[in-house]
C-alpha cells in the first residue's frame, strides 16, 4: 500500500525539525560544554565558570526549551497537514 504524498511531506518536515533541534542541542551540550570550554571559562555565571555551567546545567535547560519548541512546531505542522486533534 503506497504512502500518501501528504504523509510523506509531513514526515519529511518532521525529520527536518528534529534534525535542526538535535544539531542545536549537540552544539550546546558538546560544543559549549567540551569544545569551547576553555573559551567560555573566561566568564562566570552564578559564581561558576561558564564552560562548567553549560556542561552541568546549560545543556539540560536548552534541552527542555527545545522540547517546548518541538511541541510548538509539531502543533503547527499537525494543523498544516490536517493531523491535529479536534
């Protein structure tokens, strides 16, 4: 049974959103917490070096924010393709 074109477009756009959000999360958690740690440690936040803060807290906060962004994007996408709850 072939998949309807509408469903293909929906899934393609969903994968695009997921990819972008995961790249952002990776950049913040791995990049800020590990790769750019030495540069960020020049600054402090709440008495802690910024690189340490991103590794311990910042990536978690960004992840939670990205969850809400994903929810918002998916609600819009559901409405666009007619999959929203009525």
